[in-house]
C-alpha cells in the first residue's frame, strides 16, 4: 500500500500542477445542504461555510506564495520552474474560486430561508 503524501504547504509547492489539481479535487469535497430548515441542515451549512473558508484561505496563501516563488525563478532564469510555479498559482486560484462559490451558494440558501421566514411572519403564518 502506497504511503499517502501529507497535504501541506511544502508538499503542495513541490507538486506538478496536474497532481495538485487532482489532490485538491479529491480533498475539497463540500456538503451543500438542500435546505436549512432543520438543525441538521443548519449545522451542515455552518460546517460547509467553515470548511470552504479554511480552504479558500489556504489557497489564497498558496497562490501568493507560488506567485512570489515564480518571480524568483524568473529572476534566476529558471524557465521550467517558473512555468511549473505559474501552473500551481493557476490551480490555487481556481480552487480558491471554487471555495468562494461554495460559500456564496450556502449563504444564498441561508438568505432565502431567512426571507421565507420573514415573509411567513409578515403574513401571520408564524410568530
């Protein structure tokens, strides 16, 4: 059985862009609640926002680090390394956007629920 590489800053920066993309795709799995009416749905929404925020923060940091390293490689005329780092930068940017979209999606679900509750209250259906 192959030993799993630990998913951390140094290992990510040592990967090839396609390998990193595959790892992030497998790692960044989010549970999007269908509704936020029940406690379980609310908990899932909260957990998803927290998890997506953590991944987004990680990807922002890693995108910035890859960009800085890319500039250094270009300055040292290491074209292949600069190209690899540019690929990593692009992967981190893409997955940052995926995490951001997930947060926005769950927030919209929660906002729609809040608007529904406000309307029900306004119409006297709930107190």
